[in-house]
C-alpha cells in the first residue's frame, strides 16, 4: 500500500486518468504487438469495464482472473500461465 500511495502522489496525471475513466494520452496503441490486459476480479485500481473505456484500443486482449490488485506479485502463477498460453 505504501508503494501504491507513492505512485498516486508522484504521478498525478496517471491517477487523474484512472479516476475519471479517461484514456491516457501516452497509451501505446499496441500496433504490431500482442498486448494482454489482465485484470484481477477484485482490483480496486483497475475499473471493471476497462475495455469499454479503452474502446479504440483494438489490439488489446482482455482477461479477468480471480484475485486482488497485488496478486501478480504475491501469487504470480496464474499470470505466468496465462502469458505463456497467450504468447
């Protein structure tokens, strides 16, 4: 939580986009790349309808897996399995 708090304070424009459901100006379009967006079900920092917000980001592939925000660090196996399967 300390790191998350530091991130919110140190990157106010990113925080603003997250809370207002706006697409950041510097979002990579992913053209020519395979982009996987993985959202844990109980992630309080990623909106549940993130793909409808991204809208025109057609090169993004969306997955929702069980878990919470920091599970990618604490329980990485489902994330690694998904990446290996999709790449």
